[in-house]
């Protein structure tokens, strides 16, 4: 089984066709926390969860300035 990377293509949802690195972090976290993803996408999010959460915190801090 191939493992998803940042260059893998999102296979479903409103960001279908984008590279995983280009899918908004908030969307990925929403999918994961609401059990709306499966398989490779779920594994990708789980493996990158800390990075995703850090990106969300960074984006919120940047937007509040």
C-alpha cells in the first residue's frame, strides 16, 4: 500500500483534485474530527495531525494581526 504524501491528490470532497499540501488545514481537521474521512486520507491526517493543528494556530494568529 502506498502512503499518502503532501503531493498525493485529495480523492473526494470540496478540495478534490488538489494536492494534500494545498488542502486547508481546517478542512482536514474537520474531516478527521467528524469521522468524515477514511483510508489513506485518514492515515495522512493522523500522521500529520500536529502539523495541521500548528498550521491552524499560525493562520489564526496571523489573521488576528
